[in-house]
C-alpha cells in the first residue's frame, strides 16, 4: 500500500534535526500504529521478470533497463518500483474496499504486462527464482550497503534481495480499544496467523531447479538473515513499546554520506549510535531511513504490512491471499474465528519471536502437510469464505477462494507441491511456471472484476 506519510517526517520535526534518545522512542511510538476503524486496504505484489516464452533464460541488464524505462512512461495508479535483483513491484494506493484494491492493481498489471510483452518479457509469480542464481540489477549505495550488511550472516540476504518475490497485504492497524478489531489483537493475530499464511501459500521449493527441502525457501531466507534485521519483537507487551524498543536495539544498516560509499558499521544499534553521536549524531531523516531497513514478517508503518506470503502462480493468483487476509482481519466474526483457530498453535512458538521459532520453521519447511497448520488453515479459509460477501467480494473472488480451499488447503497442499510434482514428472499440460498463461485462476474464471 503506497502511503509515504506513514514513516515520513512529521510537520513539526525537520528531517535534519538531531534527536535525543527519548525523542526518537517517542516518535517511533507515535508513528508505528495509526489507530481507528479499519477502513482501507492495500497490496504490494512482487514479480520476477523473465523471457515470455523461455523463462529459464536470463534477461540481460540492458533489456531490463529498457523495459523499465518504457514502464515509467505508463500512467499507473499503483507505485511501480524495482527491487535489487530486477524484480518488479506494484504497490497499490490505500483502497476503500477489497474490490477497489483488486480493480486498481489488476488494471495496472494489465498495462504493465502489455508493455513487457511487446519486448518479449513476462511476469512470473513464484516466491524464489527456481532457475537463476541471485544477481544484482540495481547498483546504488543503499543496496551496496544492504548487501555488505547482510553478507555478514551468510548468503541468505542475496537470495532475499535478488531472487525472491512476495504478496504483501497491508491492513489498517485497527481500533485503539480492545476487541477483535483492536490494534493489540490485530498485531497478535498477524504474527500467529502468519505461519498459516506461509504454509497455505508456500510457493518456493526450488533453487537451481533442485528441491531445497523447504516449501517456502523464501521464508527460510528470512529466517537465516536473523532476528536483528528480519525478526519481530516479543509479543508479551504493548505493541507500540515493543516495536520502539526493537527499532532502537536493532543494528544500523548504514550511515549515509552525500558522496562515496556509505559506512556500514558492524553491530552498532540505533540506540548506541544515538548515545555516542559518532561518526555524527542521527537525525529524524536517519530514523525514517532506519525504519525502512528492518524487515520483520509484520512491519508497522502506521498500517500493518504482512510480508510472509510467497508470490503466487498465475496472473491473478495474488488475489486469493489478499481476499483471505482482508476477510480474516476486517470482518469481526471472521477475525474472532481466526483468533480461536490459531491460538492453539501459539505454544509451538515457544514464546520466541517470529519468524525464528519452531512454528514458523515448520510452516516454511512442510507447509500444510503439518496437520495442525492444515486444520487451522481450513477453519480460517472457511471463515474467510463466509465473510467475503459481507466485505463486498464478488462471486468470482469467492469462487477463487473456494477453489483454492478445495484444491490446496483441504488436501494439505500448497502451490509448492505443484512445482515439485512438475519437476519429478509432469502431471499436466503446463510446463514449469510458464509466465504466458491467461488471466484465469484455479477455478477457470477471470476473478478480477
């Protein structure tokens, strides 16, 4: 959900102003959860860009540059950005309803695909590139610094930066008051429902066309990056206070400079930087930037950004996780059902923050083959189906969710299983992750209108 105001400088704070530790904590405390009745929704869809007819062939840097130059001339309602490995992302504006969000992003994707197709390129919905090794496309100080920082914990960071793609659902933080739509409940639910969403929509079992042993290799990468950069705060306290502490005690990715490479300190937390003031004191601008370098599975940006869902197959596969998640959070009855469905799973986390805990690991490794996760997913999908008419979903969207429930969830399967089946021996007429399919979902209808 494209909304720059959620982490931007406030009207009363100059971005170049040096801030004291208490001021920084107060700012984070104030901007991370914008409470009120849930009324808007957004989605960020990432895609791998590949040859339209032969996706196993790499796309040259020159062709990607030309394609993105052409796309920047296309009027879109969604914000179009390019990820470090050349992945394309569309971030919707905040929408007043599920169908408004679907309509906006679908129209923008149609326009983007038309431009790419003219150059023989297409979009592929998969959580991790199954063919190619991570390769940097963008050469900018931010990504140079990010790569250097992440390389300290291994190669997982490069896979995340350059070879992964996702569907990120953005939800309002919720009411200030307690209850099914209260911000405290929604924060807790996002983290406990997260493993169910990981398992149900896992779609990244391959690297180099070899099974990794994980249904969501993309989620494995986030786990391996580590809790300092990609972890959540504990859930045993006030969400605002917990997030503020997490922000302050997380390592600084870099200290930016006007020219030359950016400094990449090793292990320096934002709190330590604030207290030492070296090599220069941090400003409001530095705080805003620091917030963008933290990648927890649920990121509070005024709204809640759910980041755990793999990119989905098909041109409109992203609609199903968007619809299911919106229904489970914004319909009070469905939210209560989801809360009861996932509550028994919580003890499997061993009170460890997501995603570095056994529950999240099991979801990424085996998907819905885990019986408890499958049972919770079935309950949640059925609750979402009942709620979708109440939040204005069309028959086509409801049919798509029902088809997904029947094809995957009740069977203990996820899209990763289809990829593994195709790799071991084709079971249908389609080749592995062909990007040139039509605009139909699993049920065989166009679900975008």
